[in-house]
């Protein structure tokens, strides 16, 4: 597959689900991909990219952000509070906000610098021990706290369904939590399940291997 194929499939899914064309944002997940593959996609004019690790992103994106204008960089991976300053200096959107301490440190640093990335709160919909994300039964309280106590611009929710479960159940749960909290955006859907995610209202699909090829 390629960038154009994926964009085509997204457009068809938008039509089929009565969604406006262009309402689903395609985040091209460039983690551990060879430089040339990512540059090809940049040269085609695509500007929305996702990375999992702060350190890896710093090796590539400062130069690409200089060379290509209007890049929007999304942080998708779990995050430690000692990385917050670096995150704020490079990323435009954070998808992995999942605990109070992180919210507090972001809030303090954002107040100092005077501008903020957009945030998705990650929900651990499968309640997996090894996975990041707030547990679903704590989500309402945490969303409220992020908005009211820490003043963070929370735009939506993000989830990564468990590997061996039907993702649709998790997409439906995420949508339900977002709706009852008045959040409009849903970061859900990867290479294997983005069409299903769009059916459940995804606004931000995160696609890596289907665009760039298998990660080595
Ligand atoms: C790697 C990754 C993706 C992309 O996965 P693919 O299966 O290659 O599309 C999406 N979201 C997150 C959080 C990831 O870590």
C-alpha cells in the first residue's frame, strides 16, 4: 500500500459513514522507518506525522521541520515527566496524557512558555497492566481535572486496543467516554483497523506500516 491508497480508503470510509470529506486526519506514523521513506511522504505534501519516542524524534524532526513548512508532529508513545520540556519544544499534539503528575508538569511548563500543544487523553480501554492510559472508570474525573485544575486544552481521547480482542468494542467504549465528556476528537485506528475506527467516529487515525512498509 501507499500514502495515496490509504488516503483513498479514508475518503471512501468518510463517504460511507456520512462523514464530511477531510474530517479524518491521517497521522503517518514514521517511528523507526528509513529516512527515505519518510522524506518521500513529506515530498508528496503530507504534513501530519506521529512518533513514539522523544529521543528518536529529536534525531529527525528538527531538520525536517526546517526544510518542510507546516509539519504537525504528534507524540503517540508513553511519556516521563522529565521529558516534558523537550516535548513542548518539538511536538504540536500529545496523545498520551494519562496521569495527574504529567498533567501538572505540562501545565507548569506551558504557563511559563505561554503556548500549548493540543492534548488527547489516553484511555487504557482493555485495562492491560503493561499498557499506558488512564483506566476507563477514572477517565471522567481525570478529564475534568486536566481541564479545570490544570487548564490544559484537551481535544479528545486516544486508545490502543488489546492485540487479541475485537477493536470495535474498544472504539465504541472510547467514543462513549468522549461523548459524555463533551470531547470531539477520537485518536483511534491503526494500519489493521482504521476502517472500523472511522465507522466508530475516529477523527485521527494513526497509520504506520500500511504507508511506509513493515518496520524492521
Ligand atoms: C506504531 C503505532 C501506530 C502505527 O501502527 P501501524 O500498525 O504500523 O499502523 C499507531 N499508534 C501507536 C500508538 C503506535 O505506537
